[in-house]
C-alpha cells in the first residue's frame, strides 16, 4: 500500500507533524503555485497590476476581471489560487474599508487592509473543521504614506515588496523583475514592466484577451482596470 503524503498528519489542520509542519497549509500554498501568474510593481508614485488570463472561445466576455479586484478606490489586489476563496476575503476587505471610513472618517491604509486579511486567513490555520484559504494576494495601493505593495499567503503571513509575482510562472517572472526593476522607474516604464515579464512567460500568446491590467497612478490615486482597447494600445508598445 502507498504511504500517505503527510503520513496521517494532514488529516486535521490543527495537527503539527514531528517536523513542525502543517500539511494542509502547504497544500494550500501548492494551490497558489498552480494558479495563473499575477505580477504587481510599484515605484515612488504609482502601482501597476498585470495577470495572466485563461479563457475559452465558448466563454462569454464579462466586465471586470477574475484575477484583479478593487478593494477601495485607492487599493487593488491581484490573486493566484482559488478565485472562489479570494472573493470571500475580498468582500470582507471591502466591508472593512467602509467600516474604517465610517468610524474614523478616513480611508483605510494599504497595510491595515492587508493585516485584516492576514488575521482572518490565520484563524483558518488553527481551528478544526475548516481549511486554509487556497489563495495568495498581492495587495497594493496609494495612501498617505505613498504607494505600497504587500504579499499575503495562505498561512496569514505578509511581506512588503517593490515588485513581486505569484502563481505558476512566479519563479521566471521574479527573475525578470529582479533584473529589470528599478525603484526610480518613471510611470511609463512601470506600466510596461509587468507586461514584459508576462511576455517572457507567455511569448506570442500574450494579447489583450489573455491578460488583465490595472493601474493606480499618482494623478488621481484611483484604481482603474484597463479596457480591451487600452490593453491593446499598451501591448503595442512592448
């Protein structure tokens, strides 16, 4: 008989293995690794999101994106992993943003929004009868402290980055970003950087129908998802 991958220690989320591992959390992280690639970059003024988009010829085109979402006017998120899990967390983050506005008469900071999500994710790593959220977020926006970008993983941990990638092509995309990213990039260069990283991964398959792009720029500090025509115009500059 074949031995179980976790030797029985993956049967419950609350049970550590002798090596100190929580296998169900690791399985959730694996779901993220198998997701579509998402890339987010920031400079001193702006934030740019770009994600790989998989669709079928039989699929009806809908407004919006399945991998980039708006949390508040000044905060967006790109995801890799289970989209259904992401929607639950994003709806919660949107409610928290409005609660902050009502209670304190000011918009929530990007860091506080990320911490709220991470705290909720972490609860699902220590209670019986639940499973971890199988999704990672790249949360970015512009608040009173300027642009910021945070990564969250299924364990509830968070890190801050200038540029980062998650999903199936993350390793190659990060290598490209490490080579080409500069903190003092102008906005026009920043807009193209994540698309160029996706181009390295997708080659000729990259077009306006196979990616989604969003900006939060210094001019208005407002999240904006690009239309098909805007994406095509941007891709023509590559």
